[in-house]
C-alpha cells in the first residue's frame, strides 16, 4: 500500500446540492484544523454517477468530539453510532426547495488514510479522496485506492479487503449480499467462500442490524436474493426455523417442497404487486387479478422504520408455512395434512420477528397474515361467500384483510408453479375481486350510519353494559353488512326479535 496506487479521477460530476454540503463541512473542518477525506460509499457512488444523500468522512481528529460541533454549526442532529470505533453521525435537513435529508458519517482515522482503508470491508468501499481539492472544484482529484476498488467497480465485483473482514464485523456478511443486489454486482468467488465459512457468525450480529439488512434485501424484486442468502448459508443462520422446511414433501397439488414453495411465494407476491415478472405466467395470469390505485397505495404504506406493507407481505410469504413440518400428519389412507399450520405458524413467526427486533406493529401484521392465509379460499370453496361471511372476514382480519387476499393468491401461484390450471386461477382471482367489491359496498352501508348505540340499548331495551350488549351491536352490524337492515326502525325491530328468546 503506497501512494503509487493513486490515480486521477473526475469529481466534477458531484451534484450542486451535494457540493454545497461538502463546501460547508470543509469550511468548518478547516476552521478546526482537521484534515478530512471522503471515503466509502460516497466515493464509490460518485464514480458510478449515482446520487446519494449519505456522505462518509474520515477525519484526523476524534469524530465524537468534532461531529457534535458540526451538528450545532449546521443546525443538524448528532447521533452516536459507535463509541468504541469513534464514529458519529450528523443528520441535516437541507434548505428549500429540496429539503433533502443528509446523513453525514464521521469516523476517526489513526495513522495514515491507507491504514484506515485497510480496515474497511470491501475494496469498492476502501477508496478515498481528500476533501479540500474536491471542494475547490478541481477537475481531477487524486483517488487513493490501495486495494484496486476502482478495478472492481469496472468489473462489477464485490470483494473483501482482507480475509479477516467478516471476523472483524459479521454484519458485513449480509451487507455483501445487499451491496451486490443494490449495485447489480457479483460477489467474488473467494469472498463467497469466505462468507460460507463464516456464515455462522450471523448469530453474533446485533439483531437490529440483521432486521435492517433483511428488509433492504426484501426491497429488491423477486426471491433471488433470499435464495442467494440460503446458498451462502446466511438465511438459515438468521432464521434457523426455515431449515426444518427443507425437503418437506407436500401433497401432489404442490409443485415444490415446503421450503422452495416459500421462496416461490415471495416471488409471486412481487409479481402480483407488479414489481417483477413470473416465470410461469405473464399477462394472461396477471390480467385477471384485481388492482386499483387504492390497493397500490395500500401496499406502499409505511409500517415502521424501513418497512412498508409490501415488504411485510413478502416477509409473511417467506414464513407462512414455517410450521408445516411440525403440523404434518399422514392419515391411514395416505392423505397428507397440515392441520393448524396457520395458527402454529403465526406463533413461530411472531417469535422469529421478535427475536430480530421487528416492531410490535410489524409482528402483528405478519402474525395475522400467516394465521389467516387459508381463509379466503375457505370462504369460497363452492360459491361466492355471503355478505355476512365477508363482513366477518374483514372484522376478524382488520388491518390485514387486503394483504391476506394477495397472500392467498401468491400461495396459489407458488403451489401450482408450472402446472397452474388457468380456470382454477381465474376462479380464485374472481373470488378475491368479489370479496373486495362487496367490502367497498359494505363500507358505504355500515360506515356510516350507526343506527343504534349502546345508549339506545340501555334506554329502550333496559340492557346493562357488558358482553351481551357488545354481541347485540355486533349482530346488528352484521345484519347491516348483509343488507337485512337499512333504517333505524328496522334496526330496532331486528334487536327486538333478537332479544325476544332471552325474555321468555
């Protein structure tokens, strides 16, 4: 590692807003007599001509002393990232009209910048450029690249800086896969081999970091990255419960075993949500699936930090059959069954997500989806369900009703695979369309009007508050949803009839 590894590169392609941020930071650091380098992902992204609001700085002073001063001077927020390794973050909201949020990470380098780069994870992130020449708008800046990350950028390769990279920080195991997916690069074969030999170290990674990397991988369409995680030994290191689903045979209707079916269901979700193609059917399969602006907005709705409903649906797809191995039975006649696997799976999935530090809201969503993923088809086995059955479905699955309908469709596609029966598929899609249509009609019928209140039951029917009153009001709402009651007089007559047997 020496200065002969440096080369001249263009840094005049930095967008104006980013350059303004760099200029402000450089001025502040110069005033503090601190030398600074741009490092890591920002350098990589500038070379690749990718926009980013995340900028990494390596500075010649204690970052935990300097970063808070910069946060105050910029009017931003300081966040302590890593006390041991002296890494601090400044979150700063830019000026209008963009109002862009910038994430400025400052790390302390000891010795030379080359020594600092030697401690980094991948060669494409182990490059640096001195900040001052960049701010001065020098057309050519000296790229410090002791590990030939520039070459790996050209070839589209993710390669570790050293063989000890994963032992130093096991979160890099997951980051390698995520970075390759994000940049559409491949992981170098020697780095792949290192990942496989160190996969067990995922268990030592902070659960919050595992959650973050898993969610980011789920943002990429299809199930390819999840399958690649498994190939590297990382998926079952994160979620050991999935190992038990491998090779578990299913009834003849299923094209894949439980594990492969689960991966196919993830891919099918993205197909149904118009994020990816489906290997076993195109427009003919998709055109019968109901879709609308309301549904599109629903699946992009933010659930928690870093997640939305689409990602939660994909997570539920991955885990929806997690309990099939323990629920599997074979009857005397040879029939294979998985009774209760939805309910059992919901509990197992909740435990997994709690372990990985998912939020309570995220856990509840996935738990509900898995518990009820068979219900749509159970509602319409022979004919379209009644209005009352649809009302009860939405009542029991409140908050996840749309998600479950699409999980059931994805489950269908991933069950049949290349053996999909188009007539059966059209029937399933029509069932979902009917349920959605009926629900929108029920919403206009039930919300509003509220025909009778608990106060009315107390005043007119002399009922006392309690479970019985709740049962009567719920029965009335079901009758409204079924179209049997539309006016207050009809509602009172219905309640009178409902209570008559109990008065005898």
